[in-house]
């Protein structure tokens, strides 16, 4: 017994649990899908129900009418009334085989009959089937209709036939007697609906309401006919008036939407349509419901049972939308395919319009239309219930498109302009309403027209999908109220767009994580650079200048981080989006790209700081040319009295120094790339070959597109990724070609400069930091460079045949270039001599005597500096001596020196000619990245590759001119070389 009771309890709980989830499932995870049917799909025994949008069977002995939207009795059967909403059919007896014109009686015909079994009179005669009292005759006659009475028959409005009264009148007579109310041709029973209705339309944007002539005439009658008689067209008309009022309502409102919701609630006892609880019997589906969070469940719960595929045999990119179209009176007009001029009012070619419904193609059309043209083309609004056609092998299925009307209000508050939690989704829309704004007469010019100036369809990709699945698309509509003043001059902006969205949180998180990690590493790298800089200036104190230098180093490193992350992100989206087969990735929307553009702007700003810093360092460089040439002794032509010939020292020529200085001036701005070729190559790929088309917001990797097809907008992320990658790749290829081929087989200006120093017997000392710099050992192995051509050629031949010593600083070595770390004592002595330089600019012929004296002092200071540096190189100063060593591999990697030059300076062997770091040549990476970012920033701002290329070229020329001009001035000031010899 106990076991049986336990089983009974378990079974009861099981039943309750199952029943709970059966009822809970539609609320939490419901997707509303209905089969597609049209009037042509209904057979002869079915009619098309315009409310449920489906075929409904007719009753016994009935068939569908000519319109297919109702049922009539079959031939030989008369109509009898069973209630106010349905009919029944009864067969006519043999003695009266014909059916009357109204279908409610049987009669004998005086002559011939029609194919439908009804009496037919000769021309110009009126068929009379009832007497003057409305009683049915035994036999019809062809004469004038004459009579009224208890037969409930009255003449029609044209006076050419007799007909029954409207069904709502049939009580005891065809007169609508009080307390019934005559409205809209109907006799409304007392107590059906309060006459206290509000026929006004609220134009919230204009901040006023007005009584609409259309609402005043039709609101009450439509509501009453819908509520009392379940009149289908009246219910549709009532719903249309609610739609014209922006679906807005309040708890106590008696306007169109308030009345519709009252009728909706009164139908709660009846069954729902298409098993959708929000679609009540005989009513249009206007709202989804007001449960909190319903919008997110509708839009983000279940995927649409359709997969979008871009390539392959299962390719499917067509978005098929259908709309059930109604006129303002509530009459069903047709099923209409979305894609023509229905939702897309802007004038455009059919080919471009159809591009809006190719999945993955971001579509946007905008136009300004004349108010006069809109009034002529749309005197009355059309209403659309939009569905997504899911197809189907046996029966087509439709998915209703949820609609978000941004103008919708609840208790005066715009509820759909907040978060999704508070959204009220709706269904029916219109595009142009020039009817509700007519104040006195429905035929007058409207005072206000209401237009859907923004229509947007948005698809949201299912997170993590690899099968091209999307959630139900959302249609967003925003209406604009236009106060009509001058219809011939007024215009209104219209916009239609299709967008595609996916959850970007994961991608954004990965980007931010990469930036955070790499930015942390950049801090460590910048600290190392700052420490190295502190050692090179021999300053142990951490002061404000140290913090500034850290910021400058960090600016450059952080710019590289931003560049790496942004270019990588751009390439990621470009490759993944354009190469995918099933829709698994969708591009960020325009507003979602703002953070990415901010990263690019930061990269450009920080790289500009680094570039300017390096430029200033190069323009303030300490440079000195050490002339190793010594005077030669030559015989004097005058023989003294003692008979011994006098030998005088010949002066050392300054031309060699001028020649080396001029060559140094020329190589200050040489680069490893050719800027003109770089710009032309980038433009060739982007504009001529059509690579720019790869950055368009569609999934097609097509380079050339015919002009008649629609061209979507550019994705800023992909446009940046494409242009930056192309610029960097072409620049990198130029650097490789220049380094591997050009310098080896054509010309290497850096090595040529080193050779020139050796031939000229000139060494060069470069000091970009106080105690660190570069030394080019140019001391001639032949002892002299001031010589004639014959001796010069002999010297070069001897050197080629290894008949003389090697050029290196140390004996039997070829190492001529060094990185130098100077001791503090050596630098202080150098500064004392340099401070005495006071070069006066201007032609020598304009100098006065004081200037000549100052010039003599400068010459002596120059000679002193030349002698001092030469003696240091020759180890003539034990307290300022130096050693030569190789850098450790770790020192090369970290870019700093572990040993401090406390007692002796240190010369590090430098096979890589790193003295080029004080030239543009040695900073090609910084220049290339700066040019890349400059080009991309200008392009993102202007969306014009040609303009970006032109401005980039001008920028390059300007900074090259600045580097040449100020570098020349610095060279003159630091070396005392007259600028007239720098050509």
C-alpha cells in the first residue's frame, strides 16, 4: 500500500513537472515560425483568413468566393443566418431551383439563369425577387424594385436593386433605433463600446497632438465592429490606426492603441492564431508582449533554422523577406517580396537594391525626397507585416521579423531608446503616413506627415557558430514628423540599411590583453633604454630629465606595440572575413571601430613624438673631422749665403676636410627605400589593381567590380590593415633589395663614406650623447693624402696589392668604425675646447677687424681640437687613454654597455657601421613606421588613398628639407666648415 502511494506521488510530481516545463518553454525560449500560405494555395473548399494568414475550411455545402477571402454557398443552395459571424447553406427545392441574388432565398426564374444558378433579366430591366414589403416572390419578375418592410430589404445606394439590411441592423427592422448607435454604417448595440474615444494623433517630435479627420471618422466604428461583430477588416483598420500612432499607449488611454489593447484583452478567452499567444483571434499581431526581458529572449534565444554559406555547393546568401500588405481600411492586398520599392523608397537601380538582401553585404542608401513627391506617390499609407522566408521542401515556413519602433511611447516615455531589457517589440510598420495628419477633412492637405526616415535590418550572428547561423533579425524603424509648410520646397531625409553584427567582447578582450602584455614589456624595454642613456651621459642622478627621456623612449616602444596589435587585428579581420566559407565572423560595426581608431591615433601620436625626438638628437649632434695630414717639407728656391738649401713646411690643404664634410652633408637624409617609388607602388596596388576593394564590407574577395553593382562602405579596420600591411611589405621589400642587392652590386654610400675618409686622411668623431658616440678611423696608411694623381694612383694600387699596412685603428686590422664610450675626463677636456668655438656666419669680405680676430681664435681652437683628438687616438695622453674591445652578445641585444669608462675610454669594434644611427639611413624602421601611420591616419580621416599619398609625400619632403637645412647648420657650427662649401 505504501509502495503504491509512493508511486502515485512520484507520478503526480512528474506530471506537474512536465506540465510546468511545457508551459514555461514557450515563454523562455519561444521562436515564432508559421507556414507560408497565400490565397492561391487554398482549394475550392477553403478561404484565406486575412487575420491568421492561413487557409481555413469552409462549412458544409460552401465554397470560397471569387476573391478567395470568404465563403459562399454552393450553386443551388441558399444562405441562412445562424449567428452574426457565420453562415449555413440549405438546398433549394425543385419547384424553386434558382437562388436569389442575395443568396438568402430560392425562387423560380421568369427566364434564363446564369452559370451560378441565379435569375437573369434582359438588358435595361431590374430583377425583382421580392415584393414591396421585401417578401420573397414565388417567381421573380424583371421590373423595378419597389418596396420595403418586414423583409429587411432596402434599396441600395444606387437605387438599382433591392438588398438586405446590414447584419447589425437585423433586430426588428432596418432602422438603428436608440439606444443602439449608428456608426460607420453599422448599428452598434448598446454597451458594446464607450463612445468616449480619443481620435487624436500624438506628434511627439513636434510636441503637440491633433484630432485626425481619419481617426474621427473611423476609430470608433472600427473598434466597435471589431469588438462586437469580429469584423476582420475593422480589426485590421483598428490595428492600423494604432500603428499610425507609433504603437504608443498608456494605462488609461482611450486612443487607438489603448482601445486595441482593450479589445486584445477581451479576446483572451478565444484561441490564439498560429499558436502564438500574442496573435489573438481576428486581430492583427501588433505587439510581442510586455514581459521584462522578452526582447532578449525573442532576439537571442534560438537561431534561425537557416545557414548562410558564402562558398561551395551549399552556397546560400539570399535573404528572402516577404510582407503581408494591408491598406489603411484593413483590407488584405497581397503577399509582396521585399526588395523592390516597398521598403527602399530612395530611387536606385534594381541591381543595387537587391544587394541589400545578400547576406554579409553591409547596405546603406540615403536620399532626400520632396514632400510633394511623397504626397503624390503615397496619399494613403500601406502597412507591412514582414517575415523571413525560411523556405521548405513541402511547405514554406515564415519567421516573423521583430520590429523596434524608436518612437514608441509608454506613458509618455520613449521606451525603445533605452536598454534591451525595456524594449517593447512590435510587428506592423508603414513608411509614409500622409493621412492621419489631415485635421479637418481627409481630402485636405495634411498639416503633418510622418515618414519612416530610418529603416534598419540587423542580423546578429550566433556566438561561436561555424555553420552560418544567426538569431532572428531585428527591424528598427525611426519615424520623423514633418510639419508641412511648403510642399514644393520641403524635403525629408530617408535611409535604409542592412547591418550584420556579432558579439565583439571576446575579440576586444583579446586585443586589450595583447596591448596590456606588450605594453608591460615595452615598459621594461624603455627602462633598459633609459638606464643605457644614463650611463652614456655619465649621470647617476634620476631627475626630471631622466623621467622625460623615459617617456620619450616609452612613446616609441608603445607606438610599436599599438602598431603591431592594430595591424595584426586588421589582418585578422581581413583574412578571416574574406576567406570564410560558412558565416562564422562578422565585421565590427562603425561605432564599434571607434576604439580601434583611437589605438591607431595613439600609435601615430606616440611615433611622431619618437620621430621628433630622434630628429632633434640628429640636429644637435656633436661632430668633428680629425685631419691627420701633416705639413710636408719642400725646398726653398732662395739659396742662403752659407750654401745650404732651406726647406720650408708646405701648408695642409683644407679641401679634403671640405670634401668629407660635404659628403657627410649629402648622406644625412639618404634612406634604404625610395619614397617616391614607395608611394607609387602602394597606389598602384590599391587603386589600379583594386586591392582597396578587399576592405569593403562584404564577404567577396573581388578586386574589380562593375560600376552598376552596389559598392558597400569600407571597414576601417580592414582598410587600415590592408593599407598598413601593403605599405610595410613594400617598404620591407625595398629594404631587402637595397641591403642585399643594391648595396653589394651598385652603390653603398655608407661604406663609400668610410673609404672616402681613409683616402682623405680624415677621421670622424660623432657624439649624439655626452659620453657616447661613434668614431670612423680614416687615417691614411700612406701617411699623406695631399698628393698628385700619379702618387694617389700608386698608393691605391699598393693598397690593392697588400703592399702596405691595413686601414684599421689597431695594427694588422681592417676595423675602421667603432662605438665609443668616453671617460668623463676626456669629455670635459673636449667641452672646454669646443666652448671656445664662436663661428661668425657671413661672407668673409663683410667681416670687420674684430671678426677677423675672432676668426683667428676659431682657427686656433680648431687646430687645438684637431691636435687634441689626434693625440688621444695616438695614446699620447695616459690619463685619457682608451682600450679597444668587442661588445658582448648580450650588450648588443640590450643596446647598452656593461663597463663604465671611468679611467679609460672604451672603443667597441663596430662591423655594422652603426654610426648610421645618427642619419636617416640608420633609422629606417622609425621612418617607415611613421610614414605608414601618417598615410593610414590621413586615409582613415579622408577615405581617400590618393590624398593620403600626396600628403605623405609632402610630409616626407618637408622633414627631409628640415633635416638637411638644420643638419647643415649644425655641421657648420660644430666643425667650423664654411657653409658655402656644402653644396
